[in-house]
């Protein structure tokens, strides 16, 4: 499987506050970004997989809402996560 518990722990340790703080917006955004990249690669080979397409759109909108939340409440954390993950907006 592409997303094991060790990978998740690594994301939350690296981007969040700690390994057990899975609710931090930075950790969730990093996890969503990893999943989005995986689904994008899958869709490049399987263009007609509509269920995966729908899941990808849902993940992108979830990540966008978390980024909007960070931008509205704590702009410094927003700028840091955007720079760290290499997102465009």
C-alpha cells in the first residue's frame, strides 16, 4: 500500500506539531498533498477511472478549505506550509 502508518507518522512529525497530533492543519495538508499526487499519477495511466477522479476532486477541495482556514487565521503558518510543500497559491 502506498500510505502506511510509518509514512503518516513521518508526515505529522515533519509538518505538524508532533507525531500524535494528527489534527493539525499543516499535517493534514501535507497528507492530502501526498494523496493528491498519488491519485494524479494513477489518473495519468487510467484516464477513465471516474471514481478516482471524484476522490481527487474531493481531496483537492478539502485541502483548499484547510488552506483557506490557515490563511484567514494564521497567515505565517499558511505561508510556511505553502513554501514547504511547493504549492502554487
